[in-house]
C-alpha cells in the first residue's frame, strides 16, 4: 500500500479550535482509516477519522 497523506482540517482538543494540517493516513485494527498530524500551534497530536478502508 502506498504512503497516503491527508491535508485538511483537524480539531485540536488543547487549543479548542480547528487547524489546517497535513498528516499520514493509517488503518487501525478495525479497518478504519485515520489521519494523524501535529498541531502547528501547540504541538499536540491530532487525529481525524476518515472512514472505512
């Protein structure tokens, strides 16, 4: 499987606002695709659920 990236809007729990970021797409054990990135403001890890693979 090729390395897939997602660039879009994530919600930062620490900042309590939506941020634009770019991250890698991973598939969890249930088969759900998730984008993982880092908040550009505070450095917190961001997750966005994209749906089934």
